[in-house]
C-alpha cells in the first residue's frame, strides 16, 4: 500500500468522479483507476460502486475513507515537522471564500504568506458559507472566510473580521426611506431582495423573522451585494444587506437600520485545529492583515454569503 494510492482514493471519493480526480492529482484517469484497483486488491474489497456515472463509496470505501485521510495527514505532518525545524515550511493549503466576496486583507495575507513560504501550494475556491464550514469540518478546507450568524461555528476556531447590523436599502423615493424607524414588521410588508439560503446574512434574517413569527415574501435572491443593490435601485424590492455592504451604495440608495434585529451578521475566518505549521503561519499573516481598529475603514467588500 502506497501513500499515492491513498491520495488517489481520497481524490475520487471527494470528487465522486475518476476524471475530475485525475485532473486534481495531475495524472491520467487510467493511472488513477489502476492504482485504486491495486489498492482494492491489497485490501480485498471494492472501494467504489462503478455502476453509475458517479463513483460512490461502497460500505468498505466509507470505512476506509477517514483512515486514508488520517494516514495522509500524518505523512504531511511528518514532512512539515521536518521542514519546520529546518526553517522550510512545505505542503498544501486549501482556502475557501464566500461567493461574490472581495476582501482585500485576505488577499494581502495570502500574498505575504506566499512570499514568506513559497514551498506551500495555495488553492482558493468559492462557495456559500454553509458548505465552506462543512468543508473545514471534514478537512477538505484548511481555512475559510465565511458569513455566519454565530461567533464560533460548532467544532471550529474562528476569528471575527466584521460584525454588522442588518439594514433595509431602498431608493430615496421609497416609503421606507421616509420612515423614522424601520422594524421587521414594516419591512415584510414589501417585496424583499435577499441573499440565498446557506449564507450568513440570510441565516440572521431568517432567524430574526422566525423569532417574531413573520413570513417575509422574498421575491429575488442574489449572492453578490452589488446585484442586490442594483435590483433595489430599479424598484424591484427592498434590499436586505449589512451596514458595511450598504455603505458602498449611499450615493444612490437610502439605508434604514432594522432596529429590532440585534443579532449581527458576522464575517469570520474559521479553521479546525492548528497542527499544521503552514496553517499556523497563514493565520499569523491573516491576523496581521485584518488588524484594523475600525472595520468601517477596512477595505472589505463582501456578500457575507
């Protein structure tokens, strides 16, 4: 049994497709298939059901997956430990980021880390926050920037970057623009434009509505704050955003704080443990990059998804 066989096995299990797994590990599909067949012969059991278009794990495959991940992690830790004592950190880090998010300090942190540790391969991918959090929990991701309704998602460590109240965003001629105060009950009388389910901001909004037994009519959904603001500017509904997001549109839209929604929407870095020297270093650079005294001036444009 070889480590590369375990790597190919994990790749196919996560991609659920031999072709995509081969692209991920940079060898031919036939090479991946041959190595996994060899692994199955050594283990005396088939690891994948190949009868459908997607490669699904058999019972034996499911039993083997976590052990394979543990073995690969242990091998990676051995290499990293040696590298650490010789002042050379190597390996791979996979970072997740919410869709439609432009967070300059995160990019600054990645650039500084890459300059300091060019031997570490960096991968960056986008998804919604719920899936990113699950990716960190199951080890697919090392670190993720997510929108969340709680300061620290269960089972993870977290660093809050932005904490924002929710606001209603409307054109200046909209009735809510003239209202001295806006609460959820006034808000839900209008068609709404929101982030989709699975995003941190939407979770905060849905929980606040549920607490008051309100059932809002959400007509339009978009993952990017720019899209939501553009739709609101065209009179298609009332946008629900966070204060820092809405600040970018003050030249053409009016913002009203939702004064009965006290729970903030959070933007946070999340990770699971710091056994990896590379991850510890990336977190150090991230803390430095995000060390603002005033989040209003921080160069963050995010969907909080």
